[in-house]
């Protein structure tokens, strides 16, 4: 079965296909969807659900979407649901990392976690999967793998950032990877 992933992000598509091997993952571009998917809610789950419902309502294709937030303890959970646009509507990862590092410049508490919600719609029915990974925000960027905040996020129990990990290493522990593994397991029994 083909599943539309509500993204055109090549990194996310590759990660999803590496984990959910028993189904073909296709992008928004593959279905000629060039719409800016809505994210109008205040929670990560609601945004993921809204994007999936948008695709289902418009195309009636089996699909899934995700929303992820980086929740920093010293910033009371910020940037959270606003992680992609933390430094503005241009959604620039470099600007987002620069602003986050600036906001934590004098902060010793570097604890953070990635939180992902995945919403799957199959034949009009909604299923929900989540994943978390705890860690710290480094004081400088390290590594050039991955995307988003990966160069400044060091997972708990590791001495390297997510951007210094191979795709396989990251997929074993990542927040999105955890949620996608739960979805993949569910799909085996579907």
C-alpha cells in the first residue's frame, strides 16, 4: 500500500521509508499537492491531525503526517509547537538554531526533549503514535547529518549530536523514529 507522508522534506521521507519498509512512502509532490498545509493549533498532536485530515479530505488517500517540537526545559517548553518557525515565518533552521543558542547563552540547564506526534489515516480512520527522545542542547553546532535542530541536540547517553550520527543510529533512537516504528508495527497487523 502507498502512504502519502504530508511532507516534501527529503530527510523525513528517507527516514520514514527506512523505518516503514513494508509500504511505499510517497511525498506531497508525488500527488501534486503543493498546498501549504495548515498548522493552526497550539499542540503538536492537533497540528499533526489537522495536516492529515486536510490530505484525507482533499485527496481521499491513505496518509500520515507528523509534527515535532523541541521542548527546552529552561524555556518552559519553548520552542515547542513553534519549533519550525521559532525565528520567524521563513522557517529557516539556521536562524532557529542561532536564536535558540542565543536564548540559552547564559543558561546552565540545557535539558531538552524532542516530541513527535504521528497521525495516520487509513480508510478514513485516525490512528495516533508518539515518540520522545531526551537530551541536552549543546553550546555550538556539531555535525552535518540530519536536519532541523539535529546539530545542537545531544541525546541522553551519547557524546555526539544527532547530526553526528548515521541515519541508522539516529533512526534507532529518534523521536520520529519511535513514532514511525509504532506506526510500522501497527501496519504489519493491519
